[in-house]
């Protein structure tokens, strides 16, 4: 079969088949198609329904999500609110800590300040800033009418200071702060009183606190601090901090004033002492001058006395020698007394002259080296007869290291003779006298000790005074001028030595003196 | 302005800096330039020669509440958020009419609660504070915020921002590599100082622990920080508020 025939066959079959299909299979097929259509429709419906449910679910989920977000935002609002509160507390706390720290620092400085100027010097702009304020003024009562004056101002310059002065003299300030005598907080808000507006404007602040400064429980000044920035409005807790500061300043001023008073009275006392010292020095000078006058007088009088005395003695001797004719025994005896008393008087005058000369420095010591042993032996030889007369024993002890001194030999001999003569005079028969010489690193020491009548404790201090004579039986019996020990003291002092005496009544007396090594 | 500087210096040149402040009064700022005192100006110093530089910038703020979208922005102002005037976002959180605030009030508030613009999610946010509320309720910031960006209210704790100081120092130190650290310049937002209070020194202490206690350190509190952002191998200069920038100069 050709291709053409095959196509024709196919076509004719296709034409027959539908007729056959309609006749026999059609009802069957129709049922099946209807079924299929229903299935498709059902599937479509099913799909549509499930899509709708899904959309609804998504919408629900979206809603849930949105709700979640909204809840989250509500939480956020809570967090923000808590955080704001926390931050406010934290800021307040920080400010308080900074303020307290500044206060502590200032307090330490203030308690150490001893005068009010220094005290106010410690309150600086930095401290005011640390306390949390931009501006500060210290008002203090001043003068007789107790007006408030500006003691210190911080945070102002030459341009703004006149405004501050204007504020301080304004009656509005008085109405607002100083009249009350208590802490005042002023805020420059629209609803604030006209006085508050005016003062705040002059002080260039949006709010300020004024705290009284109490000195001895009386209002003596005000501390005013404030801030210009509106976000740093002063608060109640600032006022509390400031009250503490005001108390400290008040106490410090109290202290400083007390100290100033104390210091002033101390200074007055010192000035008075100095004045008295000056007066005393002047009186002393006067005494020295008078003493010199006395010495000059004694010296002049002695010279004047010596000349006629020599004549008296001379003439008495001539008369006694019998050259001018015989003299009977009674006359001779009287002449002998004249001679003896003249001798005493001469000795007295010589001693007086020596004292005056040594005192005025007219006699110069002529130091010379001499062996201690030689010196003492020489003196012992001189007084041997007197010792013998009274039956007294003399003992000499010279320490090995007391070998040689440098001194005016004749004057030191005079010292020894005077001390030994006194010892002999006041030691009863059978007594003993000891002369001792010793040495240490600074100088030599000599002691003249006796076993005599001794000197009463009342008389001891006066012993070296001129014309003093101890008040005892022996001294009344013994002759003496009362110048010997005075002369001895002057000689020792002229040698830069010291002399002193120790004595016990009826036991004995020891005179001791030192001579320095350098001579 | 930053783009202008970058056009002249080239995109590979790192730029960092800080905006002058006025102790939170939000009225006027001043700049020193040699012997002059300027206002509304930019003063710059160019570092050149044989030095190594490391710059780290971190902020430490966390997003709070639901994400919103910037639906309108003009230049430096965020006009609408979720089709509402931008300020209404703050009003919804703080419950007060922001237009009643004193001058500078919104500045101080947004210093504590800035906005964060999502940037290379999931982790990065650029922080912005608002200077002023414009009449139509837009928030005027120091820098632009692209329309369509996700925006959040941001919050921080003392710990998160103290930690940010350490991270910034670490980032800068890593950039220096083996170079010896000579000195550090720290530009820290005044907002951080506000939040930290007496703990402000802790942040500096954290930096010193990284760079060495003896390394000289200087800087100032800023109203905004400029820093380089590395992105797709390109360096662009970025602006944000409330952050800390640590610039380390080293000897290579």
C-alpha cells in the first residue's frame, strides 16, 4: 500500500470511528468526562480552599509578628522609662559625689587656714565648678552699719561684675534672700516673682541658691551659687550640699578669728615684754654708770685721803722718834695707836683703790707661767708666823696634774694671802687649814678649807660684797675692812675664773676658785 | 564636606576627626586655627611621612524596640519614619510632645537615646543624634540617612560603651601591626561622657590597657565623629555620633 492509500484509509477510518463512537461508546464516555470534570473542579476547589487557609494563616502569623513587635516596643518604652530614671539618679549621685569630694577637699584646706584672707583664698572658681555651679558669690557683713559686701565672686568678668554689684545693692536681693536668714532657692522661670527674675538676670543665672553663713550662730554673710545653663538648674540636694559648705566656712571663719585674736594678744604680750626688756636694759645702763661714778668717787677720795694720811703718819713717827723733844710713855703709847690706825687706814684705802682700779679695768693682769707648788709654798712661807702664833696646822695637797698655771702671780698670791689670813683669823686654836690644788680638762681648781667657826647661811650670799662682815663673835673681835673678799673676787673674775664658798657653822668654811687653762 | 575632602585626598586616604561642641548648650561652637578663633569652620591637619596609622571607631549602642523604616529624608534631615513625621518616633517612646522641650532639649535627649541606621546588617548601626526638630517634625542630624534604611531607637549602658572604647583601641592597634605605638589621639563623643559620668575615666583606662600605660594620649569630647569605613576593599569616610575614635600614630 502506497503512502497515499494509507493516508486515505486512515482518513476514512477516522470518519467512520466517531460515528461508531457516538453510537456505541458515547454514553459511556460522556459519563466518564463528566466525572473527570467534577474531579478537576473538586481539585480546583480544594486548591483554592487550601490557598485561602494558608493566606489566613500567614495573615495570622503576620499579625502575631506585628503584635510581637508592638509588645517589644511597649517593653522598649518601659526600658526607656527605667533607664531615664536610672540615668537621672546616676547623674544626681555623680554630682553629689563630685560635690562631696570637692567639699571634703575644701574642708581640709579651710580648717588649716589661720586667717580669713587665706581662708577665702582657698575658695576658688575650680572648687565652685566641682561643686556643680558655674557662678558663685560670697557676701559678708562689713563696716559699722553691717552692710553686705561682695567678698569674692567666681565666674564673672570685668564686664559682668557691675551687674553683680547692682544685684547686691538691689532691694530685691534683700527681699529674696538676706531678709529671711535661711536658705533660698530661686529659679528664673516665667511664673517666678519679679524680684527673682531681676536678680537672676543681673547675676546671669537661670537659677541660684543663697545660703546664710553663720558665725557664732549669727548670720554674717551669704553664699550664693547658681547656673546659667537651664539644664543645670539648682536642686534641693544642691542646697543641702551648700549648707554643709556654709557651715564649714562659718566654722573656719570662727576659728580663724579666734586664732587672729590669740595671735594678736600674743603679739601684744611680746611687744610688752620687749618694752620691759628695753626699760630694764636702760636701768641697767644707769646702774653701771652710777657704779662707775661710785668707783671714780672712791678712787678720787682715796687719793685725796692718802696724802694727808702720809703726813699724819710721818709727823707721828717724827714725834715718836723724840727728835722734837722727849715724849713720855703715855704720849708714846697714843702716838703708837695713831701709827697703827694710820696703817689700817692706809691698807683700807689701798684695797679700795685696788678694787676701783680692777673694776674700771685700769689694772691689767700680767699673766706669767708659774709652778703651782712654788706659788703655794711661797704663800705658806709668808703666813707661817701667823700659823705658829695661833697653833694651827697647814696641809698642802697638790694633785700631780696641777703643775703649772698662767696668771698674774702677785695678784694670785694676794688671793691666797687673803683667803689664808681669813682662815687663820676665824679658826680657833688647834684647828687645821687645808690648801688643795687640782686640775681637770677646763682648768684648775683651788680650795682653801678651814675648821673654823663657819658662816651662817644668811651671810653666805653677801660674803663677797664690799664692806660686808659676817655677823659672828670672832668677826667682832677681829679687825678687818670688809674689802678683802671683794678684792679676791674681782681678781679671780679678772682672770676669767669663778669663786664660791661653802660653809657650815662651827664646822668650817671652804673657799674654792677656778682658773681657766688658757690663763 | 567629607566627600569633598576625600575627592582631593583620594579614597584610599584615611580621614578621622571630631566635631566641636559647646558643653551641651547647642547654640554655637568655636574652632582654633593657629592664632585665630573661628566658628562654623573645619580645621584639619594632614599627617604625612614615615608614620604608621591605626584608626579604630566603635559605638557600643544597642537597638531597642521594633525596627522602623525611613520613608522620607532630605539632606541631613530625617523627614518621616513609617510615613509619620520622624519626631513621632521619640514621642511614642517618651510620651511627651518633643516640640515643648527647651532649646537644646532634643539634642540632650537624643544624646542619651540616639537613632541607629542599620548598615551592613546584622551587626552594624550608624548612630545619629538630632540637633533640632524642624517645623514639619523632621529630625535634623549632622549627617544624611538614606531613605529606605531600617532605623531604631538606640540605647547603651555604661558597660557597653566602656567596652566599645577597648574594641576601638584594639581595632586601631591591629591596624598598626608590628609598628611601635608613639601616641594616641582619642575623639570621644560628649554623649558618652554624659552617660558615663564619674566612670568616664574607665573608658580611657581601657584604651590605655591596650596601647600601653606610658603611651601619650590626648583628645577631646566631640559632637560627632568622622572615621574611615572599610567596605568592599574601598575606604569611605563615615560620620556618626556617640562613638569613640582611637587614632594611633606609630613608628613603622
